[in-house]
C-alpha cells in the first residue's frame, strides 16, 4: 500500500504556534529591558567627559564646579545624544543626565552621578537622586 505525505496535521501546527507564542512572551519584555539599559549606557558615556571636567576642576581648585561653564563644559542642552537630552553639572559637582528617548521607560528620567573626593582619589556613585527605575541602572549603580 502506498502512502502519501501531505504535510503537517493541524494539531502539529497548533503546537508549534503555541511554543513560538510562549517564547515570544518571554523574549519581548526581556528585549525591552535590554534596549532601555543600552540607551542608559549612552548617557553614562556622554557623562564621561563631564566626570573628567568635574574631577579636574576639583583637583585644581579644591572646590566643586557649580555649572557646566565653571567646569569648562558647553551648555547642558548642547551635550546630547540619540536618547540623551542634556548633561548638566550643578552644585557640589553633581552631573545630571536627562533622557529624551522615545522609549517610555526612560523618557524624561534622570541619572544623577554624585562625586566624592577623599584620600587623593575621586569616586562616583549613581544610585542617589536618579529617577530611573533600578532595573535600568548600570550594574555598578544598583
């Protein structure tokens, strides 16, 4: 007797679609978090120059800069990126990165980098004053 293979049965197709649906339900939220963290890393990168300027100002004057101009940086609104709206230096050397991303998870949120100086070295923390949710902060900020 001769049998013909005509393809997959309806049950097999439904099982494959169910597996794909389960994988997508897990992958999409994870990708959204990953994407937001990547956008936050752009802000950390843009703040790098401000961190250097604040550190140099502190080491040369023994005071913290109070604004971008006193630290030798351009205006806050001119330090921008694809997802970063501004990088501002304020009193006590605080650097505030404001996000202007289309991603609602980080839009209009801020990341505040706080300097501390002691023993001849400068350290930075970013877990105080930031309005970003903890899951979007870089690992060393959590």
